[in-house]
C-alpha cells in the first residue's frame, strides 16, 4: 500500500466528473507511467443526483480499486459534499466549489475553497469545462501527475475543435491553486 | 496506435474477443455489460464482422450459435436477468457441441436486483444454469488485463473442446479502468475448432471413436449434416432410449473434467507457509490480496488462492490447500455459493468460513483482514 | 413426369413421424419440388426448425439442417444468414412454434426484412404435445386445453407478418399443392423476409375434436374455404363468411434487405 493516493471527484450527474476521473487516471497511467485505476459508482439516472468517480494512484500494485481512505476529495455540489465526505481521511484534503458548497461538514481534514464553476463560466467562458478546471486544480494541489501528462490526457479525450477551450480551462485550474499559494 | 491503454474491463473483454478472432457478436442491452456490445458495435463492422442487436437475450444466444455453426467465432455478453434467459440455448450449444463464448458481467440480486452494483451470485448458475447434466467451463478474471487474456483463452478453450465457455466477472471489474498493454498479434496463440479431414460422404459429426472432441464441419462447406438438440447418435440424428445417450453425456462431461490440467488456472499469493488462506475470485480476489498483504505486515501468515477457472472447480488444488492451512476464508458477493465447493473439497481437513455481502458494494480488504485476524 | 424425391431425402430416415392423414407430407413434397425448380445446390441451403411436428422435417432432407429449441428457429437462422449472406436459409415452423413462443422472433424477423423464408405449417393446434389450442385456433374450436370451446382469439398470421414489416406474405394450403409449389418458389426468390402461411390438417388432435369425419374432410374444407385473393376481394360480406384469401397477399419490392443494409455499411466503412 506504499504511496497509495486516493482521489474522489464528486458533484452532480452531467458535470463530467466521470470523464474527469478517466482523464486524471489516463494522465497518470498512460502518460506518466504511474499505476492508476479509475472506478465509479453508477446510479440509474444519467443526469442529476450525486455522482462520484474515483482514482487511485500508487507506486505499487493497486488491488482494491475503490477509495476508502481518501487523500483528496472534490465536491462541486452541496449534496455530493454531504453524501461523500465521510471517507476523507484524517489530514486529507476536501476541495469544494466556493459558490456551490456553503456548508462543509466538520472533520479532521483541510478544506480548500475555490471558485471552480465560476472560473469555468466567467474566466474561461463555458460552464461545462468546470470538470477540466477541477482537473487542473487537483493536479496542482496533489503534484502527483506532471502537467505535461495532464495536458496530453485532456487533449486526447475532448471533442475535436474544443482543444483551445480545454487548454485554457486546465490552465485556469492550475492558476486558481498557484494564485492561492503565493 | 499505442498498445498501452487505460481500458474499462468491459472494453478489455471486447478487445480480447477481437484479438481472439471474434467476428460475430449478438446481444441485447443490459447493465452492467452493455459496454461490451457498444465497443463491438463500433469495431466489428469495420473489420467485416457481424454485430447484431437482437430482439431479446434468447434470440441473441440463438444467433450466436447460428453464427458459430456457419464458421464464425461468436460472442454474446449479458448480465443476471439476461443470463437466465440465455440458459435455454446455452444448453443447446452444450449438447450440440457448438463453440461460443458467453460473458456474464455479474450484478447483484435475484430478479432485477441491483443492476448497477457488483454481485457473484450467478456463479452456481454458471455451472448448473441450464437443465439437464452438462459440462461447464467458467473463467473468472479479476483485473482488466486478465479480462482481456481470459477472454482470449475462453475462445481458445471453446474452439478446442467444442463447448460454450462462460467468462464471469463482476460489475466492479467490468466497469473500472486500468492500464493494459494489448499484446502484439500472435503473442497469444489462437486455437481453432478441430476440422474434419475425411470426405463429406464419410463424415459423422459426432463420431467419438478417435477422441472425445469430434471434428466439426461448418455449414455450407459441403458437409451436409444434421444438428439437433435431441440426444443423438454419431451421425447427428436423434436416438431414443439408447445406451448411447448415457455414454455420450459422459463424454460431454469428460471433455471438460478430463482436461482439468489444461483448463484449470489459478493464481497463488504468499501461500507457501500460510496458516490461513483466502479463496476468492473477481473483485473479492482483489480485496483479498490487499488484506493478505496487510495481514503479513502484521506478522500473520496469510495467503491467497485466486481461481481464474471456477468451473471445472480446482478440486485438487483446494484439497491440497486444505491439508496445509488451518482455515480457508471465502469472501464472495453472494449469500454462500462457492464456499460450498471449497467446503466440499476441504473434506473437513481445515475450517472453511465464508464472508458474504449482497448489498451492491464490494467486500473491503478491512472486512477480510478482520476475519483473517479472528482465524488465529 | 415422376419427380425423384429420393435425391433430396436422406437414406434411411423415412418413414417420417407424422400420423396417417397428416397433411405435412404433402407440404414436404411441395417444398422439395420448389427447391428443385430453382436448381439450387443443396450445399448452399440451410433448413432450420424449432420444436413440434413440422420441426422434424429438416432431419429427412439432405441439406444443412438445424433442429433447434422451441420457437427460436428464426433467431438461429438469423445468425446463419448474417454469417453467410449469400446462402439460402429456410425455416419451417408450426403455428405455436412461430407465433406463440416464437412470436417475438417472428415479428422482428419481419421488421428486419432479412432474406429468410419462413414456412408456417399452420394446423391450428399443438399436435406433438397432444392437441392444445394455439394462437391460430379459431374461437369456438375445441382443444385439450379448451375442452368447452375456445374463448381466446386467433392471430391472422399473414396480417401479423404484413403489419410487422415482412415484404412477401402468402397463404397456401395442403389441398392446393400445385399452387403451393409456386408460392414457395416465389417466396424463396423474393429478396427480403418472406412468410408462407400453409394451412394444414391434423386429423389426430384437431380434426377428431372438431367434427371432421376424416382427413379427407379436412382437405375438402380447405378446397371450399380458401379462395384466390383476387376472387376473395370480389365476394360480398355474406359470401365471404367462413372463407379466407390465399395466394400472394402482400408484397413490397425495394425495401432494403437487412444483410444488404448491414454489409453495405461494412463496405462504406472500408472507404
């Protein structure tokens, strides 16, 4: 279990969080050569509801593929935050959207509030790239996957013609974190 | 194109089928197996193969058998309720000895149950699902790369022994994504069905005088013969109240049971000096491996036996294991199915104890570790 | 002009299992004459069946023959045809096999317009199991499971096939055997899904229960009750009572056939 790092992406169905998990895992596993697995819990509904996607990174083999002791959890909605934050480990990080998650349950973890959705809709110009902004922010916070790998993974998965938009969204995500730490 | 990919288990299953030479798929949409069909719906037409979405699960199984009889390597994929519907024609393929591969991505519960959660409670149905005595080969991969390689092996075994082969894995490994390196073409040898060498006039489709697996002619190749779901003689025509029925059904079983050495595959982890063993397949095998490593780090001598072939059951291996350990713990996503087989083979030589869970979530390493600790 | 049936019949496989007076033998011979008239190579023909009296027919014929599970023949046949679209795939089925347990496969084969010919041996009863009523048993008729007269309703099989999208639909009878030859030839030559509803006599389990004095009576009923479609259309409602149209009842040329559509897609993807 050495070096096992668990990430959970959560929000509402349709926000592209499953894709965010896939891209993050692909960045790690394909472009950086780190062991990574991605899984998700499915519900019957394709849109709405609380949705989550998980990525496990490790130096060693990854056998159990689900997150049970989370190092970093993203919550883009209040509902997802309330429902899923109980698995964040002591000293872990809870990253929430500062406009959409107001009530963060008390816990022994660090809370980071960032305007992820607002950044996507205002700074980048399209709310639907919030998942890509989130990837940038998470990559910057964790520092586990190279920026080059993340960018390659994003560009290989997004629709043709949206590369510039997504590159911009990814940079905006990194900047949210970098600005906060200076 | 790169051969290293991050693939979902279901996608790896479809890729494994293509690697094995699958050129015929018929299916029906059902969660959590649908991605197998969707992947092949994109790929098969591009390589000239057949992709059919049939009117129901029964028709899909029937079409697969028809495709195979016409010479294709044929696949269907389904889950719980669909697997129940496949049983009728699965039995037909077993009795008529028509190769095909059936994938069952296991979900929870009887009836509609838990469509989006993992289960392992179809495992006895994989052995005994269709009526009558019949052989069964069932492979149980646990990793995405294994789903690929075991799907290839399923096609090979199916062709070699002229019998349907089931590949059963649960929703978690079917849906999770993991790194996989697709082998170069030819790296895994492919096997075709035994073919007749005699002229059509001498061909007997079920002639077992030269071995338990008779050569198979495909339809439309000049070997005009009869295939029937009735018990039949060497010429393929029905027989009634004949000793041949008994000996032929024994032969069907022998094709599988008599070739355990070739069919049974398993993985062992830290069993050399183990006092407590975990017997687990699929997602439970993954949880168990983590639990065994944690137990070892606590100084507990634990090990894992993970079958990749559940049917035929690895009887000799479990019997031997039961003589070496004090206890075998059997985690499974059912209320107690495969534990009965372990117990049958242990014959009282050690304690056998199940861990069961059917709420749509996997058994965690912590649950297994707790039982390993209790065992000592 | 003695026809040599022997060249299509497997040596040693007769006598057939059908009862004395059963009309299936008449239809069996009509089928062989129809195949012969087209000059087809037996190696290129698959004859597929499900379960029931009619489903034993393939065993007697020297083609590629496949006797499958109850109601599923069309689904097996679809697999064969899609794998080898240039071969001829024929299905023989009973009324129960085709429209009860196999009803879903029946309507979907029609919808798909796959180039398979289905011959429905329609004797209004489950014969092999001893005379239970089927989806084609007319109201008021008697069966072992309708001992007080049938209170259920019947499918009009040609109408069902037409409604579901079959592009060649015909009806013949065992009595009108010469006309049946031509219907089977036309059905097999049609590019698309073709259905021939063939009215048959089961004296053993249907005739005896329904006041037919002999197998001959059943054939004579066919002679009177079935009228060529063009003549039937001219009958007044009174004259039409108790009569049924026969011949080609529905035909559409030019609707894409499923194998052509599928392999057309395959070709497009190559470029």
